[in-house]
C-alpha cells in the first residue's frame, strides 16, 4: 500500500515538473518500500482516513545526529507524501506537525531535500517555516534537489 501511495504522489509532483514517472510501482519499487519499513534506522508513520492510508511520513528514527556545527543536532525528514486525491486536505500539515514535534523535543534542526521543480512542495515547506540552506544534490531530469532546514 505504501509503495502504491508513494508512486501516485511521486508521479503527480514529478509530472507537474515535466518529468514522467510511473504511477504504479513495480516489484522492485515495492521491495524497496518493504525494506524501508523494516529498516530500524527509519520511522514510518501513516495517516489514515477511514480505512485508507492517505499519507506517509518517513524520518531518520535514529532521531538526532550531531553535525559539525557546535551544539547542533539534526533530524532528517526522509519523505512526506499524501495521496494526490487528498492534497490540500490538511493531511500533509498534520504529518508535518508530527515531524516538527519530534524536532522540538530533540531541540534539533529539521532537514529535507526537495526536487527543485516541485513548486507545490516548496510552497508547503516554506508555509511550515522551512528555509533553503544553500545545499543541492543531483536529481532527475537534470534538476537538483535543494536543501531546506527548519530551525528549533
């Protein structure tokens, strides 16, 4: 179920940025999600409406890790996804609140990478108080992922 949800969400946001990816996961994609759920370093939280999983939040479950900055710790937001049929319903904000509660309890900086053409996600992160940190890494379609942080 998580692989299917992620594939639908991913196809919608990549598609909006001009990069087509499948909206239905193959067996390899499903296996990658199975491994992620079983990975003890990750925490996967789901949002459920009725009997349907409508959103997922994945974070580094080892929680807090030190950085090179004195007295700074960070919590990595691996991903947050909502079924496109539930966009703008508050599910993403609820999941984000859960993540930010984790960072506040740890007195940590939140960090995440966002595909540069995903303008919807960038607006979402900015709305929730995230700011660009100046980092980038290569992404699909010759477009970088850009780093964002959320300060405690």
